C-alpha cells in the first residue's frame, strides 16, 4: 500500500509541474523600444579589405562573437577544445587595438562555471558578447545533461575590458528544468538600457526565442518566435521595427527563415522566407550605420559551408543583392561557417568566422567596398 501511495505522490508532483510549465509565462515588458540605431561615421573610410587569422589554441575552434568597447577596442570570443561538444572546451577571448589581436586567453571553463552556478556542467559552447557602456557581457551555452538540447545559458560580466570577469550566473528562462535554450548571435540594445537577446530552443521541438534582459542581466520576459527559427539573428531597423533572419533546419532545399516585429520585440510575425539558400547552417545579420542591412551566409545550394558571402538590402530586408564573396573553396567539404558581424564606431565592418573549424578568421572591410561589387 505504501508503494502505491508513494507512486501517486510522484505522479501528482509531475502533473502539477507540467501544469505549471504549460501555463507559465515570463513577465512581460511594457512598451519596449529598441535603442537609437547608430549614425554613419562623419567621413567615409577608403575602400579597403584586410584579413587575418587568430592563433590556433586547440584542434577545434568555433562560434565566434564580436563587440566594441567604449574606447574603440574590438573584443572577440569563441569556444575551442579537442572537438565540438568536447568536455575540455573553453571560452577564449582576444581584443584588437591598432590592427593587432592580443594573445588569446581563457575566460570561462566548464569547471569554473559549475563551481559558480552550483550546477553539473558537462560541456560549454556558443559564446555571445555585448558591450554596454564600460560593461562587457558574456552569455554562453552550458550543458548539464545530454547533448545541446540539454543546454542552458550562463552569464558573466567584465568592467575592465575583459581583464577579469564576474562568476558565472545561470539565466532562468523556464520554470521547469530550465534546459533546452541556447544562444548564438548578438543581442540588440534596448532604450531602457537592457537588451533583446535572440535565442533558440531545442528540447521537445525547435523554435526561436526573444529574451528581454535588463542591464543587470536578469530575464524580464520571453517571447516565442514563430516557425522553426534556429540561431536567429536580429537587426533593429528603428525604435519599433526589427527583422529576424534564421537558420533553416532543412539540410537540403532550405531557405533563410524570416520574422518581423513592429512593436519593439514584444511580438513577432512569421514573414515570407528569403529566396536565399540555407542548408542548415548559421548566418548573421547587421544593420549598418547607413541604414542598409548586411547578411553573411553560406548561401550556395549544394556547396554546404564552402562558400561564405555577403548580401545587402536597402529596403528593410524586402530584397537582397549579392555582394562580396569572402570564401569560395572548390572543395565542397571545406568549412567557412558561423559568421559574426560588427560595425565599429569608425564605420569599418568586421567579420569573423570559423576557418575549417581550426582557427577563427577575421575580415575588416568598408561598406564602400561592399557596394562596389553589388550584382
């Protein structure tokens, strides 16, 4: 009899937990506004193209992210280890000042994340950087159980340009298990001093999410993105409008998924997909100081990740023109993937990406150079 009663208690606990999860919603944010988009630099830069690569720090390097500090330094983070999903993966960090990258160093590990959060951490992955005033934020993926679908998000901050970092804190994005949520692309600054952080969910289905986070790093709200939007990238067009582009889950015949918001990210509407191929690979999106939108993607059907190319739109993402090709390798098994984008305050555009997943490559280019090759 006692075993039967215990079983009933367990079933009751799971029933009410599932009920709470079904009806739970993160607190909403009233009347959200995106921060004022950046203005064009005072004087146009000469049309230049520069490229370099970061030093090899491990057999596998992937998923880079960029941010600019208040003093103009460019910061870069990525994760590296013996392989994707390896337990020895760490978050690496470097800064660029005067055209030179600083020696890469580790800023987050599985062990220090577990110690700070009190959670079991089997592996870590995708980092995301964001600079707000003198504070630098780092969000990154941490996995406690299983594969990437068992992931959650950890958060660190630095107030000295990335020299030292706060202990990791775990973001709470769900009242039940708090797993299955990952990040990949940069957040969008909001007028209230917080950010909108694009995320995606991989447990019990795949979909995009929009996390509203305050200046202290606390989750204020969460909105589900319609469609199977994986690794969404968001660009704010003005204070209210935004475009979201996302990776398709289709390995063959996939196209870039699109969503739009007209109310500062409070809600999202599924839009017509772009006529740009996406065979299940990460992309990135950036609003330039000129108002144009810039897309970096692996967009050649059947070439997987062996071609990396820029696209430009001057009509809020309705139509796109092909711009400069960054990598075009005849070896279809070659990989130039997971682009990260940043336009610095001086107007120069920075692109980083995984170069054969061995090192992180960097390109610096001007918008004028991109416009020269439109077709």
